[in-house]
C-alpha cells in the first residue's frame, strides 16, 4: 500500500490551502461572531469545483476520489470549520441527486447546484428519529401525479438559506424499506422554517427545523424508485462520515499550527517558551508531540477508510464508522489540548482556539453519534465470531 500522495493530490491540497488562507481564515471569526452564512464565498468555492468534488465528470463534477475530496475538505476546514462542514453537506446532497435521480431531474437541478446558484440542504434527521433513521415519520402520500409531504425535520444545516431540500420521507410500509427520497424546492408552499438555532458552534451556517404541511411536489421529483431512500441515505452517510472526520482533521491541524506559533513566540523571562528546560515547558513539548501523533493517526484512519470506500471494499462501512469515531474524538482532544496550552488566552475570542473547540465538538454527534459508531463496529466484529482477519 502506497501512503504517499500523488502529484495531483498534492496540487489539490495546495490549491485548497491557498483558497482557505485567502477566502476563509481571514473572515471566520467575524462569520462566527455575526452568525453570517457566507453564500458569496460558497459561490466562489463553486468556481474551484468545491460544490461537486466527487460527482462524476459526466455529471459535470470533478470526478475526484473520496480520498482526494477528504484532502481538500481538511485544508478548507483549517480555514473555517463551519463553512467547510456546510460544503460537505451540499456535496453529499448533490451526490445523491446525481447518483440516483433520472436524467430529467438532474438536468433541471444539477447545473445550479454545481455552480453555486442553488444551495442544498439534506433532510434526514427528525425529532423522534435521530440515530434511528429507519423509523422516521415524515410521510409522502401519492396523490395522482404528485406526492404530498407532511412531517418535520430538525437540525437541518443551511435551512432557510438554501434552495433545494433533499428529503427522506416514508412512502410505504414501516421500517427502512418504506422510505423514499425526494427533491423539494425550498420555497414550495407548505414548507415552513423554524428559528435559527442558537448553537454552541457552527455559527457560520444556519440550522433550523423544517415543517412540511401538505407540501405538494410532482412525482417526477422522486429520486429513484420508491423504497430506496434508506439505501441512498446509508450510502451517503459513509461518505458523510469521512467528510465530517476530514473537517475535524482541519480543525486539529489549525489548532496544532497555532500552538506551535504560540510556543515559539510567547516569551517568559525574555526567552521563547520553546527554549525553557524546566519541567513545565518540557510537558508543553510532550503535549505538542501527543497532538501531532493524534492528528497523524487520525489522518491515516480517515485516508484508509476513504481508500476502502473508493475501491468498493466489502467492509467500507465499518472502516468509515471507525475512522469517524476515532478522528472526531482525537481531533477534538487536539483542539482542547491546544486551548489548554494557551492558558487563559485560549479562552478568549482574541484567539481562534475556543472557536475550533466549539466547532469540532458537534462532529462527535452528527452523521451518527460516536456511540452509534461503536455499536456498528462492535456488531460487525461480533458477527465475525472473533475472526479478525476477515475484517482486515
């Protein structure tokens, strides 16, 4: 196995790093403070292809692998975690449309989603069906040539500021087999938005509840056959878990870089901290070493899982769950340790540490909580009867 990045991947990484330094990092603190959703910057990201990273080239996407996409998301997140997290969600919603919709629906909606003139929200989670997505209650009832949708979704990123809703709703029997997938224009009569949630982090993107009250859409807006929605959702989640883990990598990378600058520049008694030999400063060096080790291990987990997903490995879902759990836990710890290393300064808005901690914390909850990731891993392990070699 080759662990080195290709020349193309290095160019993609360098380009994403430059975009983040130019368009994201200088404004991230203001966006967070003002709870501003930077639509204009997202549209500039579209010019780089960042709204359609892993869409096939025949669908006008970049056609990148999940590994290459992960590298880009990591660099963008080092500039602004919340904005990059929205970009990953838009990519996933657009990928579902591109991968499973008929050509007419794709022709009508994909161009705008790729060029940034339209933005997408992904609507799966419900108040009573978070981790248990197979039991969602939002219902789509067939009415002649239309569907009528009733129900509600919660914690929807971008809601109220986006143009397209990719909605999972029950069109048939109870359980996973009764769920279908629909494209709902965000301004359709009967679509109602709640208040922008006052969140701990991710303040640079809106999060709202969406209520569907007799929302009528053409039957042609169904994505794929009836009953396939849950399958699409699970396929989307594999990539979504890698995407959000990649955002954690970016946050941890930025936190470590800030910590290195702090240790080199911060002076006590006329000397940089890095030159002190006293025990407390040796401990700071040990902490930096542990932070780099955790970041590197997390990167390898995410890149291995992306490699498995790209190559259709039979255990790709398992590897995505392990990578999501490991990277989001350890990268949050890196951010938290970086804050601790800065002492009281880390707690101030003058430094970005507290924002990275706030933004990275939710990654342990969404795309399936890390407790659910452990359930997935343990269940698959026990199904093998202890035969670990079958999972390698």
